[in-house]
């Protein structure tokens, strides 16, 4: 088969040699294109990985901020509830003292 190919190329002369050159060039270009495509895909994968890592980092920071805000809100609610309970107790004490004072004044 190789001899037949060489004979065909020789029969066509310069045109045959040019056809062989074009075939070889096409193969080289195809290999270069595949290499370029592979490198480009690797770059895209790298960017995707970096993006996912950054997104995870942002999510972790966001979760910490939300947890801190929730903790602060809960603490504030607890403090307000305790303050309201103390105020209510003081008002009840004041009310009972006022009743006692009224009772003592009525006698």
C-alpha cells in the first residue's frame, strides 16, 4: 500500500506532493487544535474550581454572620424578656405597697 501511495504521489508530481503536504499539515493542525482545546478546558475547570472555593468561602462567612446575628437577636430578646419580667415584678411590688399604704390610710 505504501508503494502504491508513493507511486500515486510521484504520478501527480508537484500536485501530489502538495496534497501530501496538506494532509500532513492538516494532521498537525488537528493535533494543535486538540492540545489547545484541552488546555482551554483545563483553564475552565480551574476557574470553576476557584469559583466554587470562593463561593464556599463566602457561604461560610455568610453563615457565621447570620449565626452571630441570630445569637445577638436571641440574647437581646432574652434580656428584654428578663427586663420586662423585672419591671413587672417591681410594678406588682409597687402595687402591693400602694394597697398596703391605702389600707393603712383608711384605718
